[in-house]
C-alpha cells in the first residue's frame, strides 16, 4: 500500500493527537436529559416541546465564517433498534425524501457498477464543458479537470454518457483512496484560483463537532482517525447521492458509521455521516444522529432523535447571506425532520404489519 507524503505526515499528527482531542465524558452525562442540556444546549422548554411531539431546531454559532451548524430533536414512535435499521437503509430512507433526488449504496469493494444509476444534473454538463484548472463551477481536483480536457470531445453527440462514465470512474477512485488513507486521502480541489484541501477542512469540522459525541468518544476517534483507528463494533456503510437543496443539485459520496455500544455505557445508538465528496458549495460536512430510548410509558414510548449537521462551505458566508441561509435552514430543517419522522413511523408500521401477516 502506498501513501503520499501528505498522508504520512497527517497520519503521524493524527496518531499523536487523538487522545488529546477526544471529548470528555463527564459523570453528569448519565441521562438523556443531561445530554440534552449539557452537550446539545437545549433548555427545559425544549425538552417539554420534544415530549409534546414538536420538532426542536436551533442554528448554532460557529467560529469560522465559512461554517453553518444546526441541531434539532424529535420524538419518534419507533424503538431505537428498529429506527437505526430503517435509518441506515439509504435507499429506503431516500424514498419520499424531497431533497434526495437519487441515491445508491456501494458494496464492500466500491465499483463503477455501484453508481450505474447515477444521472448527472443537466446543469453540470454545461459547467463541465467550461471547466478549467482554477476556474470551474464543479468541485474537482486538478487531475479530474485535466482528464475531462484530454478525454472528452464535447462535439460528440454521446458526450454526456462519456462524461458521466469518466466522472463515475474518478469518484470511485476517490472513494477507494479515502478507504485506504482516510481523511488524508481526500482531494485537493482546484476549481478555484486558491486550491482547497478537503482533508484540512473535514478535520476542522469533525473537531468542531466533538462536544456532540461526548457520550461516544470511540466513534469520535474513529470518525477522525479512520482507517487507522480500530472500528470495534462500529458498522461502516458507503453511499452516493444527488441532493437538491433548492440551489444546484449536489452529487455526494458519503461514509456512514453506526455505533450501538458507546464506551460510556449509555444505551444510545449514534450514527455519523462524513461527506467524502460534494460537487458544489460544500467543502466538508458532518451529520450526527443520536438515538436515545424514550420513556416506556405511552405516548412517549419510542426514541428521542437528536440530529446535528455541521457544514463548511468553499467560501465565506457573509452576514446578510448568513442570516438568510440560517433562517431558511431552520425552517427547511424542521420540515425535513418532520418528514423523517413521518416516513420512519410509516415504515415501522408497514414492517410490523408484514411481520404479523407473514
């Protein structure tokens, strides 16, 4: 196995610093209520809203002007184990999701066949035609941009199929490199005059998310140090998606990690999703979902789900744009979480009905 100099240096730094940056699990964090308040910053009124089946959403302050973070919570009438199973089924969860336009999963050894159903957004073809190193509206590395220039004849009537096939091939290679080298294998994008290092940005976003994994330091270390940190009982899943947030559709590669037995001994399941690639806007992104058993008494029987998303854009988000983005994000995120609850509860009812019928 061969590693780049950047990878070797990065691995040395990671190995020596993981213990220093791992989140502390305080003695007071022994219940969902204390986690809800101490790690996630919610208040008693938010807990009451959660118990009343209302969606709680809060946009968080961030230190970097390129970053936006939001945390939300919702009560779902599905047991933790069943909800984790539904949540980790990418294709099932994509059905009925207004944002996820396309999605598919990779096998244990990713191949181009795993992305055979990908249909690139129409807008991407025109932007790729004009793409040059340092001036491109699709996030690509220097090597990807040069390959497009060398191999694609844009006058060919079949150019869209050829472009799709070439990009799929390079994206699968990108995922392979990530599987071998972890964050250090992430690309350096050359779509702008100033190259952007995805590895540097994803490390910063993971570090900024550490307090939300205080109950599961093992998952934090794995998220930060993959693949050099032992997985233990953590499950790995890899998937691609095309998501439409209302601007341009974004093609992404993602690594999902599921931890069912946190070292703190708390009975929670935590799911982390790390963005490996995004075609527009996003330089890095982390999603976290904590599934905590709610009361055994009706109507609170089921799961309290806390969702956290921390994203870093490829350029600074100005004050006016940030205010508009945060307002829109808070509203759209609440609607998305409500939709998630409806879909998962419906899927659970369907599974129970099938089990009873069969």
